[in-house]
C-alpha cells in the first residue's frame, strides 16, 4: 500500500480557516488530517504540497517515524509552526489510514488505551454577540452542561502593561466567574503571552486570591527565562508550551520557564508521535500535560486518540460545543463532549471519521479570518492606521471578540470570502495510478 495522492482543502471559519488533508492510497483507502494554525492557512497549505511531493508520495503510510524525521530533519531550516503544521496534517492522515487498514483505533497503535474518557474544559464559552452578555449566566450554562473547568481571557486586546482600570475590570470578571461556579470547578485564565514580567507577577497574586487554577502564557512565549521570573503565589499553576514547537526546546522550557502544566500543540509540534514524546519529557519532570487544541474536529479526533494513550494527561481543551453550528457536520462521527467529557472512540483510525464534502463546499476560504488579539500594538489591517494606545478603548471583553457593553474589540477585522485558492481547487497532488 502506497500514498499516491494528497488533497489539501481550506475551509472558511469565522476566526481561523481550517486546513484539512485527505491522503489517498493505491488500494483506495484514504485518511484525514488537519494542519490548522492561527491565520496561516494558505502558507501551511503550500507547505503541505511541498512536503507531500518531496517526501511522502510513493511511501508506505506505515513509515510514519521515518517520514516525519525526513520532513523535519532534511529541511535545512527545520521545524517551526508552519512546517510542523504541514507535517502534522500529513502525519494525522497516515495514522488514520493505518488504523483503518488494521481495523484499530489509533490509540491502540500508540501504546493502547489508558484513558477511555477524557475530562474537557470549556473554551470559547463566553460571547455576548451570541446572547451571552451576562458572564455569570454564561459560566452557569457551562457548569450546567457538566464541565468541571472553564477558561477565558478577560484581558483581550491589552498590551504588556495595561491601564490599572482595565486590569481591575478583568479581575472583577474573574471574581464573578469564581463566585458563580463555586470552589470545585477549575477556572483558568489565558494571558495569550501579553504581559510584562512585572504585570504578570502582580496579576498572578490577584488570580491566586480568586482561586484560579492556572495562569496560561502570562508572558511572551519566546523567552523561557522571563516566564521563569513570573511570580508563583501559592496554589496558582503556570501553564505554558503551546508555542514551543520542538521537543528539543522542551528541556529548556521546563528548566528555565518552570511551568506546572505543559501544553504542547499536536499540530504545531509536528504530529501525534512528536506530541507523545513531549508528553514523556513532561512526565520525566512529574508534570501533567493538557494538549492545546482550539482547531477543527479532525484535530480534536486526533488529539483524543493521543490523550487515550498518554498517561499524564489531566484535561482537554474543548471549543466543540461553542464553535460554529456546522462543526459536527464537517466529518462523520464528529467527537463532541457529553456531560463535560469526551468518550474516546474505538472506531478504526481517528475514530471512523470521513469528510462531508458538501460542508467543505458551503464554507469557502475567508481572506480575513483573523483576530486582533493585541490591538494596542497596532491594527492588523494594512489599510488602517495604527492608533496610539491612549486612543484605544478596550472596555470589558468577552474572550471572543465582543465587549460586555456590546462594542467590538479594538481594530476588528472584517471577514470576507473569496474563491478557494488554486492550490485547493486542484485538490490533488501526485498520480493516482502510481504505486
């Protein structure tokens, strides 16, 4: 059995286009993968085309370790989020093919099942634009759905050292959520790498006072020593690692950054096998992992198979119930949490998933499907002049783009659709007759 064709499909999504892959074999068996990364869909799509043509076409889908090593090591400029996302998209699809060929779920090929159910924590749950203007009511709905953890960013759009009033409003929202959900629910706060060490340290104490479970990415991710300098008041965990793109960098992150929870992204580290190796590095330091996965349903299906075979997993980030309405229609057997947890599928491959092509056609690539997460640093739109920080009104933010006063966040970007790029119109790389 040989890989003879790889399709790349871009699916328009309101804040981040999805990058999907379907790998075909000369036996007629196919597998699905996903290489979505933030706001670089066409870039990753081009990298998938490059990797598939150079390394994968004509290979056995079972040669996963060799192919991943070739795609990573043989490129002189190694890794990084774009190339790794391309590698992961292909690697996921290879695992899907292998599992289907053997009639086994992928977790059985990764060492077997140690978790049949994975607790989820909710993300994307608070959006006033969808009728959730009351943060307490929104948090209550999450808990009523069975989740035992929820995460949000109450400081969206702010810079490294925000105005004290904006910080205070964010802390008030955290206090409201904590009082609403009670003491036994994990409340996580995502900093999205926005703060200075001093502001992050001050905030860490305020978060600890509100019994926040973890403070995620309090400072920019590139400087591990700076992360290590952030205060660690008693009871507050520091979570980091979603933008650590190589297992070769993980020891430095652990030693200098000193996180309590490691959050590797299986797409942006280059696949399930690489993420499992990173989880083992975390385990050697007695640290839990919680895999970063805010993307599409194929990524969720893949990461659940990885969770099932990883001993030191604590919980799984989940946007599934708070995503676009058509998410569950994009693939068959779409994984969705029930009562705040995911049941791990035992169907072959990544969970018996197949692509619904009509949903792909109905949602074309969106040119401006991006988010202005650090608006005080200037607009992302080329035709908009950056406003000085003093002129930017941040307001009470929701964690998803709309303030509680009904106003948009700073420098919102208008999404517009366009025809699917030529790369995706072709949707075929390689010769179907090649074996």
